[in-house]
């Protein structure tokens, strides 16, 4: 019973989308199905609307079909990695904030991510509370 009360309180305090009073819309792109499902479930519990894609190509197609407030993408994926997806996003005029997640990022990749604008990096593993704080911070800055 207490758990339900905690979830309601968290949902009541979540930021709203800049597109109106709807919940924040997040596209989660990661080829790790188990991690994607866990993150999706946790983010939904925090009041976010989450859609997902299994790779960068699928993510790009999803981004073109709907409005999202934020993109969370893994770096290391087949077909199109996270940096390639963000590059394509920026070259097409999209300016939404991005959280790039990975188990390891070298200095060159970190610099490239930073140069693309509105990209925050988060190293796995991380706690969901850290991800939620990063989402809200990225949206506030964006």
C-alpha cells in the first residue's frame, strides 16, 4: 500500500512536456532488449511516456514519425551507433536534448558528443534516480 502512495507522489511531481500538459515523451534506443525493458518500465513508473527502438535505424524512423521531448540512446549498437544517430538528428534540424548511455566512452567520443550540442553522457551502470535527474536537467537546459 505504501509503495502505491510513493509512486503517485512521484508522478504528481514530474515535469510536463514543452509541447503542452502531456507527460514528457522519451524515445529510448538500445539494442539490449532486457535493459530497454527495465528502463522503459522504470521511466513509466516515474510518469514519462516512453517509446522504444532496438537500433539506431529504427530509432531514426521513429523520431521522424512523432514528436519527442528527449532521446536516450545507447552508443554501441549495430546498424547505426548512438553518435551517428545524433549526427543525423542534428543535420536534419532536430534540436531535442539527448542522453547518450554506454558502458564506456573514450575521450574522442565524449568530445564528439559534446560538439553535437544538447548531448549529456551517462556511463552504465547507473541508478534510475540518476537517469531521472539527468532527464529533468537535460530538459531544463534544453
